[in-house]
């Protein structure tokens, strides 16, 4: 996420011109020349308000990043998040900046549970892991994260287990629900290919016209053409027990993508070795190469 966004200024100018022209036209239709003049004034006022709002966001972000990254957060991430530890130094700085912007702008609400700094950091770390390679990513689709004290059932009653139990849920309108115990366990076990935070935020990358369709948004044209056949082949491998992905990915195409994302960040070298085409597709999509970063870390040890 960028602190200073030149595209905001360009958007404000273009939108301002449209607003002025539209207001002038409506005013002219309603009251002739006097109405057109009033419309121009109204359009200019709306355009100025828009430009001010966008500029205010940039100033807030720059102020957030002007402060040093909290050492307690850095120590916590190094202890709890293996992927953060494997990041190259420049990528780690980007991760820390994105995490601070995410926490400054996104609402995280506890439902029957306290929202501690540590829990907020785990939520943000889950989200920004996915978008770290996209400087212009904004998580615009995310409206709120709800933290629950336990797994839940389809009626959102706490304490569900077995087939009825859910550790997380993402809604097309932008709400993400996470069970805190399961979220914390996802960071405790960093190589099992299961991570509820990565999984649920990955669902939001799949929203198309207020529904999930199994096709991650933003795939290149070539990858879009190959994706259905790739998913079908990989789901068949899952059903036959010949995959490093969690078996839940074989449920349907909508669940396949988040499950593949979990493996991509938690078991990258094994995924690269056994699922080369899928790994390369996700590497290009996310503009990140966690298997290569793991190779480099292994050489440092």
C-alpha cells in the first residue's frame, strides 16, 4: 500500500472535471444560464472536497509511517510468523509499512473477546502477506474483521466442532470472521498448509460482482485461460491423495484457491517441487517467490 498515491491526484482532477461538467449541465437544464453557473460552483465545491479527502488520506499514511515500527511488534512477528522471518530485508520493511497502514485504516472488532495488539497484528499480517507484492493494493473490499472467541456454526453460535464447526468465514460484502484460537494456532504451526487468516482473506481476492467464483481477480489473460483446467487437474490430485494441499481444497473450485494460497505461503518449496505449474501461477499472480526466499534463508543458516 502506498502512502503517497499520485494516482489519487489524477483521479481527483478527472473526477472533478466530470463533476463540474455534470453539475453545469444539470443546472443549465433546470434554470438556464444562471443554473449552469450555480452548477459550476457546486461542481467545483464537490471536486475540492474529493481532492481534500484523498489528500488527507495520504497525509495520515505519511504520518503513520513517520513513526518507528514498534519493536514489540517486530519481536512478536519474528517469534510468531515464519513467513515474516524469511522475507528479505527490503520486503520486510514493506511488510511492516503495509501492516501499519492496514491497522490504521481497517476496523477489527472483538465479539465476546478482547482485541489485543497481538491479535490485531496477526490479523493484519494475514492480510498484507497476500498483497505485499502489489504496491497499489488497498483492501477496498474489506469492511470489517470480526474476532470470535471460538469456532462457530452456521448460525454463528460459539463452540461448534466437527463438521458444523467453522474457524473463519468471508462474506462477499467485505466482512471477515476469524476464530481467535484457530488464528493463533495457524501461526503456531507454520508448515502444515493450514492458515485460517490467509484462507479467509484470500476469499476476498476472489469476489466478482458480490459473489465468489473461484477465479482470483487480476489474473493475467493467459493465466485466466489456463486456470480452470489447472484447478480441475489439481482437485483430482487432491481427491486421489497425491497433493501437498489440504484436502479441503478438493471440496469445490471456490475453496481451492484459498487452500492453494495457504500452501503457497506455508509449504512453498514442497509446492514448487510437486505442483510446479500451480506454484508458478501463484508466484506470478502475487509477485512474490516464497520458495526462493526459503532457499536463501537455508543458505544463511
